[in-house]
C-alpha cells in the first residue's frame, strides 16, 4: 500500500516542526512569556499569512482574558509606553511591518519579534527575539527528494512562500497559549466563556 502524497507531506511538516522545536532557545521563549505576562496590553502584528497567524494568536490571548489587539483593526486603541507588540515576520524586513514596529518602539512599547532572521531591520530594534527557523542557513543535499527540498526551502519555487515558518509559528503560538494557561491557571471553561457567541 502506498501512502497518499498529501499525508506524506503532513508527516514531513510535522517532522520538520519537531526538529525546529528541538533547537529553539528556552531563554528566548521564556523572555516572550515574561513580556506577555508583564504587559498592560498586547498588540499583535504581521502581514500576509504571518498576519493570519498573528490574528489567531491575538484571539487566543483574548480568550485567556488578556488585553490583546491586532494592529490595523479599526477598534485597536492608541498604544502607550509599556505596552507590548509581538511581530510575526519571517524575514524581519517587510517594509510596512518594520515601519509599524519602529513606530511602536518610538512610542515606548516593548517589541518582540518572532522570525527566522535575527539580523534584520526589526531584529535590530527588538527587545526580545524568538528564532523559529532559518531556511536561508539550511543546506540541503541536492539529491534529496523534491518534496523535502520544497519543504526546507531549497527548491527555489518554494522558498519565498515561507510555509514552514508560518506553520511552525502557528504551532508555537498555540504552545505559548498552553504555557500561559498553566501560568495563569486558566481552565478550558474560562476560555470557552470568552469565545465568540454571535458568529
């Protein structure tokens, strides 16, 4: 029996995410958690698919009972010194996102960057950086299977899409929420009570 290629790709992605988790910095993760726990309000920022991950993270923070906002939404209030902005950006260089991060820094907010590139425009101003994965530094055997080269970013048609960064960021963000639930001793029923009830 042969495996379905979609299922094979899912397994490959899961393996890649596990590999990334194994090499992530405990100190970087703890710094993000501490910033979230000590922030008055948390602003979340990202563009494109990273922006969708950012919105999902903001929603979960709200379910936890934290004051969280998505930058750019019409009901997002003015930022104040001491607030936290969490930026999802694989490159750390997206112009519109970097502009907003620099504005937030100028206001006095703490900036946390979730990225695959530490040395970047946003990285240079960030108070905290979490490195998720760096496709750019990853060397892949050219004889490797096409799908593996695609997933790791070695295949040129796949690299700009950043799929592994975005997928891993989503899993990471949900794992952060799980950790925050432990720290705040929030149970699932409390989250359910804050879930949208007019959708």
